[in-house]
């Protein structure tokens, strides 16, 4: 291919897009993300909506057997972080959602409205704020429709007050409570109840700082809206945070779920006392049974292996007992392959209990993995494989180098997943590997060989590297650096059999973390650290660790290395043996011509980040077709190409093109695919550009009906005309073009 012509065609990217049909399909993995709330259509009980902390809104039309994401109309990735959902009881096609996140050191917030049952959404308010993936994400709903007047809608926000609409959610205005952390807004017995949380609900002072919040020194408060529209405080506490509410007996009896206990009042909220449940435990939900007067359910945050900690009271919360006992693996049905068949797994952090409005024996519960249904009053539980609930944070997707149809997938909170049907369905590769997989490397010579790194979730325990040579039947650990280390890249050398490369974060000169570049020449069994490519002033990888970890790699700012922390800052040359390219987010790009013994800086001509810039390197990719060809992608500076091993660079595309954060090419190099993801520092629409003619023409294959997917990684199967995509928050897809 003529390289100048290639570059010229990309420079006019936006004006040379050609139509190319593409179909996006959700890859079946089986749930795996936090469903924080649910609502049911009272007119059509099989219709259920579920909200999630990172995946948006999901809808089921068959009673939670299957689900489909409903995010059309979202144009920012953090709008998928949904804090609340509500339905108009008169016209159930009208649905509301509230979402937002900590973005750019500020809390954002949006209320969207749908008039077609969640198929499309329209923005109706952006003056609010929400913490959709924050520490109060599992609390009660924040939007409430007045049962006496469905045109009247109330919505709480994280800190910008209580908002009111009198025209079915079209326009909004604030009615008070600015500065308070609202946790629920609910109608009971014809009255509106509003709860708030004190600082302890967020955590200690350090946690509050991480969440870009501040110490407010306000108590938790319970308010009731009076007939004249004023908010009257009925109760407050500086010891517990109010998470959810249930009201009975015309308002005389009030139950509050809190971070330490369930509290009960029988005097309209004037006084509260803890009820007879295990205290010093978090209770995140309260649910009234529509078929039995006085019956109410709650759940303790964590269950034990032999008991599901869901409790029921038949006398308005005065006395409580376990809802069900004696559950074994035989009572748990249709679990995905990664699941643990025990009650501790099923009951982990139950955020919502919802008795079915039509069937008195049916109950829905949601937690970290999806929505589970009991059809027989708690004797058996059906997960239905959480089909469609792909609320997963991807790290890496890898098409096997020689085995057709085999694709590996690394996801936070899951072990390595494998597909043998070209990415249509995935299963857990090994029962011995359930911890978060981060990076993946396969083998050209052994189709059952896989190496991967695992995640530590900020526990300062390092990230071990494991491998299997028999498809997961046996798993061994081959490398484990302790401390605040993290394996950022793991890859097979394309030219030297048995050689693998690893990029590990951490302190460079620390005997525990031992950050740097590593090489293995014996299929990953042993590792040697190469010479450091980095300048003398760098003592840590990343150099600006807090800045990179807090802004470019996490799923949410305060969850450093919890999800989507891996990247592609390392690539081996496809033509010259021993040539390796290594990048650092803000400090540059280096090349070694002798397998890591010495290094040359090849950053001249490339963008550089400074203290106020987001021109951060995202990936490095050696061209598989052209000798000396090398790509470099940036979060805010687009895509760059060198045709002489990095000695000279030229930008591809326009200076204001979207974030380029992943690239994939087939072995002939004729098809090139570039993923462009949204980011706070470069607020552009998500895109998936593809060229099938050496870059002469380009097409954006992205489907806007998916919302604002945060694409993390891609892999190309040009023989099948298929692109494998993994995202932060919405699982994996395969795109046929």
C-alpha cells in the first residue's frame, strides 16, 4: 500500500465515510454486574425494568427470564450509571431514569424521560447531580410519581436538592434540600417521604475526599412533604444513614433500612427503635408485600454460605424471621458458569427485593450479579443465566492467533472467559480461576495454553500471573509481585517461540513492587526484568500515578484499579526479531532493538502531556503488514503513524477526532479498525471506525441506539467480517459488517 495515500485518506476521515452495513450483537456471558433497583409494570406484570450502576437500564418482557439494554438517547458514558428509575402508573409507557457520576472532579446528573417504554430517552433535566456508581447507589429510588396526580413527579439528587415537575417530567424546578445527600424519595399513604444520609454513609474523611465530596456535618434526616408543599423534618440521626423506607398503617408505622440496622417507629416518625434483626449490619432495601397486609421484607447486605439472609415480618416490622432456610446448591438453578452455587453468592449485597404484583408466590431479588427469581416463595431460586444482563467491565479481548472461532475475554470480577463460537457466547475457562482477569496472552503453538494476570482490587496484594497449558484443567502461578504493583500489559512475541513480554506498574526501584518491563523466554515459566526504558526522573510506573489512575483507567474515579485498568502500551515488531515498543502515558514512547537490553526514545514529534493536558498515550500497535509501521493512539490527540520504526510521526485524521483507545488489524493488514471511546477529557461520541481497503475509505460502524458505550478493547476477525468489542460497563459485543 502507498503510505502517503493512506495518510491522506485518513486526514479527510469525516468527509469520506462510506456506507457499510453492520449489526451489533450482545455476546452471551450471563450477568455479572450490580442491579441496584427494579420496578414492575402493574398493568403488564411480565414487564420489568432494572437499573444498574454502570450498564444503564435493562428491560424484560418475560418476567426476568431475558433482558435487553435500553440506553438509546444516552450520549455520555456516565449517563449509563443509573441511580433511579420510575414509571407513570397511569401511562406505563412513560418511564423516568436518573443517572450521573463523578466526572472531572465534579458530580454530574441527568433526568431522562421515555414515552415508548424505554426504547428511546429524551433529556429533560441536567441541573441535578447523581452518584450512580457511588456508595449510595443501592439505596431507595430517587424519582417518585404522585399516585394522586401522575403529572406530578418528584426527584431527589445527590446534593443539589429536591426537584419537582408538574407536567409529567417535561420541566423541573428545585423545591429545597440543596446540599443534603438525598438517598430516597418515596410516596406512601398519599405522602411524600424523603431520606438523607450523613457523612458516615460515604465513609471516613479520606473516602469522602476520594469521592470529591466534602465533610458536611449534617445528620441523616427524614422529611415529609405537607399538603401545602413544605418539607417537614420528622426525625434525624447522627449514628445511622437512611437507605430505604416502608410505611404502613396510614403513616403511623415507619420502617427505615440503614447502614447498621432496621429501625421502626409507631408514632408517625417521632421516635425510632431498632427492630429484632442482627444489628451492626447494613440493610439496603425494604419491600411491602402487595398480597399480604403488614408483610414486609428486608435483606442483610452479606449472607453466609448456608443461609440466605432475607428476612420477613408479618406484623409490620415488629417481629422478624428468616424468609427461607435450608437452601443448598440443589435449590439454585440456571446459574452462569462463573457462579458459586451457594447462598453467600446469591445473597451478596442484595440491593432490591420486589414481590411480584400479580403472583403471591413470586419474588425478585437483585444483587452484584443480576436478577434472581423465586417462583415458590423462596424454596428455589432461578437466575435464568442472567441472560442479557451484561453489566460487565471489560479489560482485554483476544482472538486466538491460530484457532478459528476461539476468543478470550478478561472481565473485572471474573476469571478468564472463553468463546469457541466466534464470540457469540462465553463461559468461565476454569473453575480454578474466578478472580478478576486483567490481561491475556495466548500461544501460537498450543491452542489450550493461556496466560493471564489477575486483579487485586486495590488491596495492595499485587497481581499474580497464572497460566494453563491444558485449557484450564490445571492452573499454575508463574509470577507474583507484591505491593501496589499491577500488570498492565501481557503479550506473546510474534517472532520468537516461547517469548512473552509483560509491563508491570509499580515503583521502579522498589524490591517489592519491582515495576518495569519483563521478558520470558520459556513460555512464561520464569521472568527477567529488562533494562529500564524510562528516564532517570521516573521512579514509578505510571509516572503520574494518581493522575492516570484517577482519570484515565478506572470505571469510576475513586475505584482505582477496580475495573478497566488495563491498556495496550506495549507491542513487538512483526518483522524484526528482538524489537519491542513500550509507551508511558504521559512521558513518551521507546524502542528496543535488542530484546530490552538498551532503549531509544522515539517520542520526537508525538504529543506530550503536561499538568493541565489530557493528551495521554492510550495504545501502541506495530503494523502487521508494513515494515517499520507503528501506530500510537491518544486520549485527546488522536491517532499517529510512523513508517520508520518511530523515527518520524504524522497524525492521522483531524486534530479534534474522538479519543482513539484501541486498534485492531488482520494479518494481511487490509482491514483496519479503530475504536473511539468517550472520555471526560475529550467529550466526543463513541465510534468504531473501519477501513476494508487499506485506509482509502472509512465507515463508522457504531450503533447510536446502544447509548454511549465506553469501548475498552477490540479484536478483528476479518475472515468472518466480525469485530469483537468489550466495554466498560456493558459487557461484550460482536459486530458483523
